[in-house]
C-alpha cells in the first residue's frame, strides 16, 4: 500500500529555498550572538565596576579597622620588644588575633572574590568583542 | 568545513557549544531545504516559509544549550519547525479549516474510512499530477499534512514523526492512514470525467 502512495509523492516537487536564505540565517544568528555578547559585556562591566567600588570601600574599612583596633600597634611590638614577645608568644598572638578586624576582613575577601569573578569573564568577553571587530576590519 | 560535513548532528552540536562556530553553519545547511519545504507546505506560502525557516533556526540556536545530545537533533528541529508554523497559523487565525472537519475538530469522514485502498493506476497518468497533489494536500487538516510530509517527503519513521510532533505513536499512524484515505478520496473526486 505504502509503495503506491510513495510513488504518488514522488511526483511532488521539492521546493528549493531561495539562494540567499542560508546566508541570511547565518547572518541573523551572528547578529544575535554579537548583541548577546555586548549585553553580557555591559552587564559584566557594570558588575565589575560595582564590585570595584565595593572592594575599595571594603579595603578602606579594613584599613580603618586595623587602625582603630590597635592591631598595628600590637604588631609593631614584634620589632620593638621581640624578646618579651618570644616569652609570652601565646598571649601575644591571642591578643593579636582578637585585635584583627575580622568582619571587615571577611567583607574585603568576599568583595575581592566578587571582583575577580566579574573580571575574568569580562576580560574573556571583551577579548572576543575585539577579536571579532578585528576580523570585520580584515 | 569539509571535515564537519561527515559528522553526525549531535557531534556538530557538541562542537558548536565548545566554540566551533562553523559547526552550526553545517547544521543549518544540512536541514535548510527540509525545514523550508516543511514550513512551506504547512503554511502554504513560500515567502512566509522563508521567515518561518529563519525563525526555526534562530529558536534552535537560542535553545541549543538545552538540547539533550542523547536525543535526535532531526526530530528536535522539526518539532521547533512544527510549533513555529502552528504559531504562525494561529496568529493569522487561519489554521486551514478542512471541509472534512466539524466544529469540534473531529474528522468524521476519516473516522468512517475503514480501509485504505491503493491508488488506481489511472491517477498516475494525469497531466499536472504534481499540482493536483499539492492542491489536494492543502485541503487536508494541518495535522494530517504534517504527518504525511514527514513520512513521504522526508522518509521519517513513524517513531521519528511521533517525536517530532510530540504525539503518541498510534496517533501518528492513525493520522497517516486517515490522511492518505482523504487524499485518495480528493484525488478520485477530481478524476477527469
């Protein structure tokens, strides 16, 4: 039965797509890719700038924390009173660790991680943008 | 690009996702004529078929990351083409109403066509048979057309058709049978007197 109908469909002409349709489709995909790439770069740039501002603020916070907590003064004792430190090293390091501005440090490290996590993909995508711009020029 | 032509579809998808842009070009070229013919037959307009074909490939590209590489790319892209065509017909509000369907979309005539007889030989002697077949097929419900094209134009198996159209296997076989029965009836009615 099927062979009879297969013969019928053999008469049906296949329609050739227009010659430029393939290049039209490929171009529209490339256009979309470029648009998404630029959108991604813009998002990453904004994110990176925000994380840079956060990192700067966190760094200032850490610096202020070190100064206010007296950590730097404690730390300087290693150089001025090394012999005493050597004797009471356990209490010294305990006091030193208590003086650490822990919260600020955590915020700083997290900000730094966020900063790096935006920087790496941003650099990669910007490289792609410049590479494709150079290819267009060539 | 010559090296890529010998690769299977799923490998090309994998290569494209790994950054090999040419792989996508090969896939598009491979399926362009099939998808164009399929959308042209379903929507009945070659100009629209260009846009629908472009839209199909764009949708495929956007969703390539979600494509399950263990499944068939062929049935996946035809599924996209079918949905794109149906969406177009719905927007145009012109899903062709077949003379053989009632208002509930039931094809009572097809239900009553019990046996699918072979085509009489005189049909093949007609002049302009190709045009007659095109006109006859256009009168069939869209869901029958889709099954018939995939089966006889694209040599899909029934399972592949079921996967492409997201329909149960039995439904696909039944639609094929009913579609052919209706097609036979239309062609017999147009027999020169």
